């Protein structure tokens, strides 16, 4: 059974690495929020691997509970809010909220009484380990469920805005798969965890993160080379300042003056296009004003 959470942790770490790479180039806060969430998911999945393979202990369960059951979904939701708002004040508030929520979750879990006998199960439930109705046991209800609704609501809203547009088909499909993956993790997986069903919970860990990662990559798909090759400098639409535009990763509306590319590869492509445009202008100037021999 430990093979599935191990694979889930590997996918989460690959997801995080791609987000960190994009953040290093673009410095968009939502990329950092999501990267941190994926690192938490990877750590929680590895805690499950150790628990299934060698048995659970209090520190391992606390890592699984805090990072997997409580905190990773709020960081995903914060990234969704930041992507929708694109406002520095909102970003600052999100960081403050996440710092408070993280400290609160860690303190509540660390101060809870751990029932060691419940750790003998293949997949201990929070109810049995932390005690039914305790603050630590209720953290997912107070934090993760509202965060899940924000995450799925934002992704679904974005997909709805892109419906019927052939040029945004990949982003539409990707947004839906992100919502599906989040539902598998936060909904289906949580139900299996609550009942102690280790085999199905392990499969859901991998299925959910794989769906989200595939959706992210699908939403980041670049347009065909043929379309870019036929688009000349004069065919680019006039840039609108201050009005809502579509974010090229998931199609969310933003008020950026320029549209952002979905990946590092788009930066390289834009640089090549700018060099080509500059060479084109220099050639035109030489044709109009030929050099004297």
C-alpha cells in the first residue's frame, strides 16, 4: 500500500519543483503559495509511507495531520485568491492569515493528547488519535473544508468563463481537472481517512495529485507553433490598460497591463519574438535609408 503514497509524494515534489522554477522567473505570489502547498502534500504523503511501512508514532502522525489534513488546502486556496485578485494588499493579508492559521494548527495539534493505542492501526483516524470533538480533531472542519470550497469554486468559475472558446480549450480542461483532483483529495480521500481505509486512501492520494498536476500542465499548454509562426508583429491585439484580461495559466481575469505566459518557456519564446521584431525594424530602416557605399 505504501507504493501509492510514495508515488503521490513524488508527483507532489515534481509539481512543487515546476512551480518554484516559474516563481524564480516571474515572482508571482500564487506560484509560491501553490509550491508550498505541494511541498506540504509531499511531506504528508511521505509520512504516510513511513507509517504504513514501519508503523505510526506521534511525530509522524502530527506531520501527516498538520501538513496533509489541515494546511495544504488553505495554501492552495490562498493561491487561487491571489490569482483572481492580483492585488498586493490582498496578497499581504493572505500571508498574514496563513501565518496565523499555520501557527494555530501546529499549536493545537502539539498540545493535543495523543492516544497511542490508536496509532496501532494501518491508518489511524484523527478522531481516535486526537479524541472526538477536540480542537485538534476539528481543525480540518474549521480550516480545510472552507478552503476547499474556495479552491474548487475559483477553478470552476474560471472554467465557466472559458466555456465554448476553442482558443482556451486547454485551460478550460485543465481548470476542471484541477477541481476534480482537489475533490478527490479533500473529499474522497478524507472520507477514506476518517474510516481508516488505508488501501483506498493511498490510491486517492496518488489519483488526486496526479489529476491536479495533469490539469496544471494542460492549462499551461502553449499554442501550436504554426499559429505563433503566422502571427506577425502587426497581428498582435492592442494592449488594454486597466481593463480585465485573461490570465494565460488558468484564464482567470486580471488587471495586469500585460498578459503573462504560463511557463518559463514562454519567456524564452517572447524574447525570441522581440529579437525578431527588432531585426525586422532595423531591416526596414536600412531599406528606407540605405547606407552609403
